[in-house]
C-alpha cells in the first residue's frame, strides 16, 4: 500500500486553503455562494484534520485560525502611520451646497466636480495593515493617532482576507473601513443573549463595537461581524490609484469587501439626489447607516484641497436625522387593539427622532416594561427606524429621579371597563369585553375589515370610522352596508362627493374573494397567508365553518393554536350571525373545489419576496405564485422553498444566502412558473 508523503499533505493543505478562501470570498464579499454550507463545512473539517495531524503545516493565514484564541490581558496600543481623521458633518441642503462651493473655489473649478458618494456605516472604524499581502495588524481608530490592537479579533471576521488575492501586493497598505453587524445577525445575537439570560445590545453599532473589543477573541469569532473598506492610509510599493472609485474597485480585486451602494455623481445636485435615494431605501438596507459620505473622486484634487484641522477639505458626511434620541417618560398608559390586546405606551416629552416629532412610543407588553425596567419619570432612549412605530429601547440609569414610579398594569379596560385578563401561555394581556362591548376593539376590527388587503373599501379611513362608532351609527361590519348617503354627508369632513365615493366603494367591495373575506373577519391568528390557505384548502366558506379541528390541521398553514382560534370564532353565534348579515348584504365570491387545489404544481411550496422586481409588482408576483398553489410568506426560514429577490433586497436575502436557500430573480421565477398558471385554469 502506497504511503502519502509530507509534501503531498502540504500540497493538499495548500489546495484546501485556497479553495476555502475562494468560497469564503464568494460568500462574504460577492454575496454569491458557490457551494452549499454543508460542502464548505466538509472541506473545512478536512483541513482541520490535516493540520491537526501535521501541526508543522499550520499557518496564521489558514481559514482554521479564524476561530479565536485565549483571552488577552489587555489591548496593546498602535500608533497609526497615517492619522485616521474624522469628517466634517452636514445636515441640511444648505450645508451640502456650501461644501460643493468650497470645493469648487478651492479647485478653481469652472465645471461641476465629480464626487464619490457612498454610505456612512454605523459601526466601528478599523485600520488593517497588510505587509507583502499578508494581514499583520488591525487597530481601532482610537483618538485618530493611536488605536487599540485588535488583530486577534479581526482575524476571526471571515470577510476580511488574511492574504490579499494578488501575486504582486504592495509592500505596505493600510486598508481603512468599518466593522459592523447586519440587522439580521444583530437580531440573532440578541436572541442568543436573551436565551442565555444575558443583557441584550441596544443597537448593531454597540454590538459590533463590543464584539470587536473582546479580550477573548473566541467570543468575537462567535458573532457574525462584517467589514466594508472605504479608504486607505499608508501605501508603499506602488502608486496610489488615480481616484477614490479606482481604489475601491482595486480593493474588490484584492478580495477586500467593498459596499456596492456607491456612485460617482456630479455637483451638489448629484450629491443631494444620492442622499435622497439612499434615505428612501434606508430602512430596507441589510445594515444600519446614519448618513452618506461625499469625497472628491480624483486623488489629485483631494491632495490639492488638503486638510483643515482634523478633517479633510475634500470630504463631508451628510447625516440623516437621528433615529435615536433621549426624552422623559411623562406617563405610561395602555391602548386597546382590535383583538383586545393591551399595549403599554410611553407618553413622552416631545422629541425629534428620525426627522419626526415623537410623543408616544410602544413598550410592547407588561413583561417588556419589567425587563427593560422603564419607569415614569425616566429619561429614556427612543428609537424610530423608517416607518416603524417608535419604541423605548432603554433608560439612562444616572438620570433616574428618586421619585420614578413603576408601571402598574390596570385590571379593567380603560375603554369599556371589562376585566383585563392574561392567559398563562401568553405575553399579551387582553380586554375580555369583545368587539360588541369594547369600542376600541370595534374600531380596530372595522379598520381591519375595510383595509386594502381585506375588503379594500376606499374612503373609510380611521377618522371616519371613529365618528361612525362614537355616534353609534355602526356596531358591526354588516352595518357598513346599511350606510346611507345623507347620513354620511352629515359627518365631519364629509362632502356630498366624498360620501358618494364611499357608497360606491362599499358597493364595489361586495364582489370579493373567499380569502379576502376570511381575512377581513379578523379571526385571531389568521393573517393573510392563513386566510388564503383556508380558502384554497376548503374552497367554500361553509366547509371551513363546519370543519373539525382535525380537518383544520390538514391545512398547511394551520397549527393547534390557530385551529382553536378558528373553531372559537366560527363557534360563536354572534360571529355566524355577522357572516349571515354580510351575505344578505350582497357580499359574494367564487367558490371552488378543494380537490383541484391539492393537485397544483407548487402546492406546499413557500416563497418569500424581497426587493423590487423589474416588471412585477409585489401583489402581481404573489398572485402568480398562489395561482399554482404556492404560498407567499413574509419571513425567511429553513422551511422556505424559494426566495425571489429584486433590486435593493435586504436582510431576507442575507438570511436566505446564509441558509443556502434557492434564490430566484424575476426571470427565474417566471421560468419556474412557466406553463403552470395556464395548466391550473
């Protein structure tokens, strides 16, 4: 039997390292995995086994050395060879116009200046030093002149190459960029912290900074830190690229992660257009940003402009309005939702968060109030991201007054006086009054009934429904179809034309679908996807109403809790009377045979849509999928069959990639469904 020589082991080890580096680069830098996770893990284990059997082959540049080492007693200090300067900030359009004017004056430019526009990440600035292409040192920004040596921790970040992908590296290069946590990874980290009984992180930036500054690099290795390069310090052994854009393009060739949300724009208006575009898409990005950065693109022009104090004249950070702010909790009250859910709400001293004045913020439930220890009188940190309802994140302990009062959950509904109850297995307390007793539940239920994805009755907004309920004009959804033109026109802010439009919308809504009708009923735990699954499975409303628990559990989207909720709803005589009244009012839909549904080609397959598709709207794509028996879900999990990704796909695409799921673009989706829609008609 032939024996394997040490040289042959060395060749295999080198090949495995190269292969793993290329696969890691495709995954972490290009966002385009080349092999499934299971295959990567198998290669990794083979390399670990070879290095364990032949320790003389172990190298600091091996992928196996990213797992972290024993704790350090402290961080050593690193003096930056080129200072890591901060940027000046701009907030208003006028600040950007002034910046562009200063640049043009400094360059004596007669034409618009070309700028590199990129994102301002909310993470931790870092300097990576490569010598002869090998990562030898990593340091935090610190005070700009001196930072902390975090090399052991940075080596655990899989997106950062331990060796540059070039046969002709510079003698020395300082790569500058940001270490950050993606939103999905931050959420997963906090779940682990909560499960372990540990303190949760307030935001991704704090989590990234805390992870990178661990004395035990094994802790850093357990957290999914990312890195994006955006600048350069020292560069020896080759000339500086001619532009900032060329520098970042070169970084990508070297295997260094660079964010693709960047652009070269002309003049101040180009800068403002970039800012507004990114601002509109900010909430959908997979990572947190707090602004954008503008840099004169040409390096020669950067050098001509130079620096002032501790900031470059050729660059500016254009900040978004803060999404977090501190303010005083003046009171904690509760609000009642359409299902009777009692939600504690912090009443705040007015504060601007994300460009919006906030006076109320959710505290979710009683357990969250206790866990966060929020009290009346506290100075709290309030967060608002995009269109998300503001929430109280934490309080500032040193500012807590001596007379701060704890929140006490009321025992009676503040709207109808019915007892507030909380089942043992639930985190949410609820009003026991029901929609016939509790006006708050009635209003919420009616708003749900008329909403776009339910009965889609235009013109019946929140204020109009409040008037109708407060004046006791309507008590149930069936009463909506009894509204008369004269009565509507007498309401506040309702002219004759508006009243006619509402009557027309009500008439139009009578022709609907079974799925929309079931969803509009507001059955607890039955969302849009479950309503569609029930309609597809039973085909007829009466069949769904008469279904037993065992029959309900045959529906793909229904589990024991949902089944019990459906049984309770249809078992209530008042709810069955409401359905009869709605039918009598003329509501109708096409009913079908459940046997046809089960034979559809994508039956049982789950699709998740993310980003903007080139030609299909979200509803159009969902309709195509559902027409062949597929289900459209809102979140990605291991059970997801396909993720359909368009432009600006966010954290869902990131998670899908991590799980190794099948990812389709619009063309791939249409190819998958080709011929299947016609076959189901």
